[in-house]
């Protein structure tokens, strides 16, 4: 039997960027018989068909058509996001200063920037280049310590102890690549592409890149009984892994009435406003085409399907911190190892309501456990997720959930090993059609 927590570590290590997470997801889905669809082609679908769609390389949608038309059976959807806060390379990155070669980078998302200092960092992402008059694209992962952002020694910064460290995003986050004379980034990238089997790519052939820093330390178990998962990008690759694993575990015998969907978006950490983000048309386009591409299209199909559908927005949740317990609302303090968390916000930063919370709670109880609950203190601003954005775009009832974690948005995060399986189990039950209606 597969150790799902260990499999999560493998998934994270293979996914240093959203593009690699999509590639890893596609590999797992293809092994289970899911076949790719092209958004530029007409779709013809029948019950049981299992398909995948990729948009912008960083967003993935996988679905399995149900026994009846989606207009009759509706959709059961799990959504998550592939991106995580990090530092991203600027278009003209090379900086020579004081005998060092550095890279100009830009913070992406709400990163805890101080946690990126004194870490062994690699670079990964995607690169475009020209070959024989044709524009090509490839993924790249240096997979080794390439960069470091060194802290200033306490001897030169005595006021740190009294004033604390305030990171200046422009001055303090510029990583060191090497000593003066180190090849410029374009040369390193072209050499890495050639080593990765892309042929003889020269630096002058490069046309653009989406490159980002990634922690080199592998994901691991920690704690006296290895009860913790410590890894980069747990927010939100852990939810991507849970959704994909549940979809594959749900099987197709028997085939449920509802069409199952997993949608993994890029760009959640910066507001989801992109063609492949939750604020774009990726999900709504796909649902409309699944409805119209079914072997017997139904009149007013998408609106009817939406009315019969449910979306579970899975994004990691804030566990109570033992050193900062007062930052949590009393009575709503999720713990690591306590299982999935339902997230509620009166201002609709989360999309949960009585109906959808009731559905998720009942699914948990059928499996023998109670969900935990999270709300933000009244005097703190609540974060948000893809949940309310997707709900507004497609008009589908939604619940926001997630497994509890600490160190959210750190270079390296922390979650509970015991929480991995219950979330996968509840999402699998959801896909299998438990609690229809």
C-alpha cells in the first residue's frame, strides 16, 4: 500500500515550480489513462472519458465524464493552486557588485522574505528560445545550490538585537550567484538546456524566461516520531497532491452520475488575475465545453449543470502556533494532526456557507472524524483563496477547506503527517458521489 505522506514528499520534490507541478500531475494522470485535450480543437466526449487540459503551462484541469450528461449529473470539483511565494528572476538580471556576480530578482506573492536568507537556493522554471525560425519552450531545473542570500554578520549590525530586521525588498534580497567573472545567467541557462537534452541552445537563442528560486533541501519528515512534514511549497502543493490522488483513487467502477473535475490554478498568490488563474476563464471555459461536448448535449446545459454542482476549494489552513496562540480566534484553533479544516469568513474571503460546510462535515463524519474550524480574528485581515473567485466566475456552491500548517509562506513550511490521508479520503468520498443531492 502506498505511503501517501511519503508520496507527498516525492510530489513536492519533483515540483519546484508550477510548471513542474503540472508536468508531474500530467505524468500521474497519464499513467492512469487520462488523455490530453487541446483547447484549440473541438471536443467530443462520452461517459467515462478521462481527459486533461493545460493552460499557460502552470494550470492543469483534469476531468472524468460521469454516467449522465453534466446537465443532469452536475460537476464535483476540487480546486487548488500550483504557485507558491518565492523570488523570481527579472528580465535583465545580471548584477556585478563588489567583486560578486548577483541576480536581480523580484518577490512573488506574500513571501516571508527573511526565511529566504542563508538558504541554499536553486533556479527552476521555463525558458523560451528560437530554433530554426521556430519559438520553442522547455522546463529547466538546475537542481543544485546555485544561489544564496547571505545575512549580514551581527558584528556589523549590532542594532539588529534592539531594532529587529526589516527586509528591504530591493536591497536585501539580491542573491549571490558567484564571484566576479562568473558567466551571465543566459550562458548558464543555455548550458543547462543543452545538458537537459534540448540540443545546442546558445545564449543568443534565448527569448524569455520565467525563472524562480527554489529551496534545495528535500522535503522530509521531522519531529520525535516523524509526525511532521517539513518542505517547501506545502502551500499549496499539498492540496494539489490531495486532489489529484483523490481523483485517481476514486476509480470508475461504478461510474458516478456527476462529472469529476480537478482544477489546479497558477497565480493564486498574486491575486489570480490571469488567463490561467482563478480569475480567468479556465474553469468556466472547460465546464461549458464538457457540457456541450457530451454525446447528447442538453438545452441550457451549463446553467443546469452549475445548479447541480459543488466545488471544494482546497488551500492550506493556519494551525495554531504555540508561541502566538493569541493570534487565533478563541475556539477556532486548528492543530497539526487534527485533520482537515473548514474555513469560514463572513466577508466572503472564503466561500463556505451552511450548505457547503454541512456537506463537508457530513463527508468527514462518514469517515469517522470531525473537521476542525478556522475563522480569522475580527481585528486581523482575512486572507483569501481561489474559492470565492471561482464561485463568482462559475456560479457554483463552494466550501473552503485545507489541512493545518505552520510557517505558511516561509521558504520551508511545516504540516502534520497524520493529516495527509484524511484529506485525501474525504476528497475521494466526494468524488465517489457520497451525499448526492
